[in-house]
């Protein structure tokens, strides 16, 4: 039994996560594993199924409004995970078709090639402070709009 590395791209949305897998090596095939519910237990079950032969898992997903819950969950399981900025994704000029499946496969392919740059993931204290600052800014904007009417 050879232990290999599997590179996993996640396209995360509020309700679903699309999963694609790229095996170690130069094999161009990138498999689409499927779409699962955006739930940590369901994601853990899917990743356990992918790595059932003792493979090392490396996971990446784009940062977005869903936060860093998945990152922290995967790190607590001991799975290597990186979060990337959507703006740092290389795109072809005429590539306008955007589907969850293609995004997940692209993430897996680029992670395997080492072409992705991770963003800094704030710890829970930093994220809480960010939330307070955003809420304060939003409250000031609402107050200012009401005052100018």
C-alpha cells in the first residue's frame, strides 16, 4: 500500500460544498467527488472517504462570506488546509463559465501545482474584533443616513 497525497479543492457556499480531488503526480485527471451539505460532520465524512487508504490530504478553498469555520475545523482534525483569496486565482481571459464543479477542480489542480498563495487566517479573537468594527461602521452609516433625511 502506497501512501500518497490527495489535493482537494472545495468550492464553499452557504448551503453546499463542491469537492474535487487531484491525486499526487502529473496525472492530468481531476475527479469531481460531489457536492455535500455545508456541515462539518458531512464534510468530515466525505474527507474520510477520500483519504480512507491512509492518503495525506491537502485542502484549499476560497475565502468568502462563510468565514474560516471550515479552516479551523480541518486544522482541528490535523488536515492541512489553506485559504486563498479569490482575486489571486489565475483566470484565462475568455473563461467566463463559472460553475461550482469547475471552480473546485481548478482549485485542486492549482493546489497540486503549487500555484496558490494562502491568505492570513485570523484567530477567533481577531475575527470577533473585525465583526465588532464592521457592526460599528454599519451602525454609523445607518445613523448618518437617518440624520441627513
